[in-house]
C-alpha cells in the first residue's frame, strides 16, 4: 500500500485507508483519529459536494448527541475540510483537493462479524439494549442496518460495545 500525506491543523500525516463501505471510505487521519469521506458506491471515488457535506454533518450531529448523552460511540469532532493527495489520471500530476470529512476517534475494536459465535451473540444482545434507548430518549430512529455486524464493534476482553455509522438515523416525524 502506498501512503500519501494528509495535513490536519498544520500537522502532516500518512494517509491510510481503514475501510471502504457502500457509500463512504474511512481513512486514518492520525494514529487516534479516523475520517469518514463520502464516496460513490464504495468504488473509492470521493465526493466533494454540498450533498456529501450535509450527509456527513447529519451523521456528526447524531454522533455528538449520542456521545454527549453517554451512548457507546466514538467521540466525534465534527465535519472538516481535509486535504487528500492523489495523482490525476488526466495529466499524471500530484493534486491536493479538500473533501468534507467527519472526524472521530479511532476505535480499536473488531466488528462483530470478525468474532467467534459466542462473542457475536453477546455483542448483539448488548447492542439491542443500547439501540432502543435513543428512540425512547430523543425520538431518534436507528437506521435499518443498525444491527449489521459491521456497525457494531465489540471488545471481547473488556466486553464493551461501540456503535458506528449513523448516516441513516433520523428523528421521528422528519
């Protein structure tokens, strides 16, 4: 894997992809921070438009609400314009372009899908209990894929869960 450089607050970091999903790509921004960038269907093409910014901001707002109220989520740091480097196919030149990015703490927990059966069951039971609370507390409806084993992180040593991916969560009545 080749690394490009990324700049945050004047600091320079290596750009390293963490995970590519259906509509987004996560990159390490530092050793302890990841950034979520909107993409086109997981093909690695990032979006730099107002719709992408709105989607990321909505997710960041929900993550902030959950974090402030003690839910097991990564600490969010809002949406920022982050410069990514790539080589232009048109002219072969190195280009830096800023993309909207939802910045949050990196959680070094495996996804449920990566764990043994007993850990997956335990993590799912814990997640179901947690997921019911935002609806009761705030009228916040979880996304239909909230119980996907990719959206629940579980530390088998500490028995802690963390929820990720709030892109499709909405407030009831909206």
